[in-house]
């Protein structure tokens, strides 16, 4: 499933393409996604200008000129494709593929399609003022690249629990957007074992962990995210951060940390694969 860097990469691509443009027409070819696409989505969006596109955790929020907001999630295999003179591609009915479920027609013949083979993505339409109380967003924790994500915040959050730190990093009510890949990579950078209980981590180690989470996410965004299976950016480009993994999917390989002779090990935590160095992560 795309994590924060992949969703942020998509957000930036959509922002540059959609913001300031008027939606002329919306086709809903398949309404049965993770949740049923709202019956009013097409009429609510028609003739509206996209004012801005924000991200909250792994969700994209499209603010419209009528004070409504489209909240979308890519699920496991969702992707957007852009068609316009600027992108060098034109849209025609022949462009529609089997798994294109929504088509957004914009002014000047620009088009955005949403493709989702597994149909785990979602689209909801709400009033902008209700964004913070919307069920999918209300329980999300702080943004890991925002000012609220600090060592003090994480230390206090961790003290209330006694669970493996990797499991806590995936808890979206604590930190919004961090997923399996970047949790493993951040723990390796900070030298913390994914099995360490949250209430047994020192303040100094948590400071290192906060810095590691920020740095790994920022570097992944700069690389366009990680492409392992389905993920692609809005122009069809692949992410490249997978070439910089230090532990993720490197089971039984040597630890890349200088002067460390450890081996990367794979374990399962909360039904998800965790990768870590058995020697330098304590």
C-alpha cells in the first residue's frame, strides 16, 4: 500500500495539474470501490474549480470552489493518469482501460483518470468545514513532517503503551502516514530494535527516532517514493527510493552500516514483515 512519500508525490503531481482548473464533467464507470462512490460526486464536482490539494496521512483532500472537499485514498493499487497538451498526451475513449473507474474531464480538454485494479481505493465528498471530524481523518495522529511531531510528543505517546516500537510506528492514531517500509528503515537508522517495547525506550533514542523518521520520509519524497509493485506517479514515472533500502526486503544480507558485521533478519509483527539488523539495532 502506498505510504506517505508515495501519496505526497501523487499530491504534488495532481496539485500542479489540477489546481486552478474547472471540472467540466465526471464519469463514474465503477462505483463499487472500498466504499461506494457517493451518488452525488459527479454533480457536486461539475463546474467547480479545484482550489487546492492537501494530504492528511495517506489521504488526498481536494478543496473545491463550492466549499466541498473530495477525500480520496489510493488503497493498494490506485493511481491517477493525466492527459493534456502539457503532458504531451491526449485523451480519447480508446484510452479507457479495464480498471479505469473514474474520469475527471477538465477545461481545455485536460483529463484525469483513476485506475484501481484491486478496487481498495475510495472517494468521499464532504463539506470542507467537516474535514477534521470526518470519520476517516478524525482519529489520525500528527503529521510526521509537521511541527507537532517532536521527541516530547512521541515520548509521551510511547509511555502510554507497552507494545513493540515497530507496531506503534504503524499506529495511525499516533503518527499519520508512516507505513511498513519507512518504519523499518527509520528504526535501522536510529539503531532501535523493532521488538523493543515503547515504554522501554530512552528519551535520547526517541530523539534519534524522530530525526530518522523525518529524514527517511524526506529522502523518499525526493526520490518520488518507492515502487515495489503497483505504485506509479501521475505521469507514469516510477519511484526510486527502493534502490536506497538499507533493511527492507534485504533478509539474510549483510547490514550496510559501517563497521557492523550483522545480518538483516525478517520477522513478522502484527501481520507485517519487519526487517532489522540483529547486531546494531538494540
